[in-house]
């Protein structure tokens, strides 16, 4: 990723959930430094970094179900019979 792409990710597409993840990650990091829990600090910094840089599981489009544009089944005409 070039510098302009990084700057674009840092300054755009901020929503409530992304800001909340950043705030919670920074709070976790601060608390882990105070209690000297260094493994929790690594987790907190990765949590805050994902929010800061706008990366996550859905960035690659993995959260969208795959839809095939090619139909493999042929459509058959359905005939209905009236029942009295």
C-alpha cells in the first residue's frame, strides 16, 4: 500500500463502530500497561490498529456471499392443472 492509500484509509470511512473499536482498543492498551499484562497489550494494539487503518475480515469482500452470474440449470415451463 502506498502512502496516499494509507492516508486515505486513516481519514475516510469513519463510522460509529470503527471509532468505538479504536477507543476500546486504546482503553485496553492503557489498562494493560497499568497492570503490566503484555500479552493483552499486543491484543489491544492489534484491535486498535485494525480500527485505525480500517482493516478487518470484510475488507477483502469475504463477508459477501458468492453469487454466480452463470445459471447452470435450465428453466422449465410449469403447467398447472385446475383441481375442482
